[in-house]
């Protein structure tokens, strides 16, 4: 179960409630969101109602369509929006993940680890 956290648009307890609230803020129908994500309006409705759990590539697609982070959808972190280029990068990785061999995946993990370490060092001296 996903517990209540305070986020920019109030208290909401589930990923589905956050998806629904943001979709309505954008005046987007279930069908429109579904079309942008490559799923049916029924699938979107099931996520919003909590009948199905959203995850993986669908989570990334919904976050991108709604202009929010996947983390915000899942746990309500205050960081509601994310740069469009970041979401496009995540989508690109998700679309190409199946085409990577084990060595290429390890290279990407290494690069991410190095980027995190670099950020820690930079933040330390700010």
C-alpha cells in the first residue's frame, strides 16, 4: 500500500488519485491520456481507481504525458514536475532497454554511478 504524503496538490493516498488529479488539472480525458500512453481508457481508469497497479514503461509514459515525475506518481514526492528532456531521456532508455546486452547495461549503470558521485562532490563544495 502507498501511504499518504503531502504533495503540491494536497493529501492523496494513492498513485491512482495523483494520476486522476493531474489528468483533470490538464483537462485531459481518460481516452486522451490512454492514447498518449498507448493503452485504453479502461486501463487508465483501472490505474486511477486502484484496480491495477501502474509500473514500468507505462509509469514512465504516464509521467511524461502528465508532465510529472514517476516518483511523484508512486509516492507523492514534492517534486511534481521534471524537465521535459529528462522525461524524454527516461522514455528513450525504456524503449531501448531490450536492445542492450549485459555489458552495455553494466556500462550504463557505471555511468549513472559516476554521475551520482560527481553530484555529491559538487554539492559538497557549494
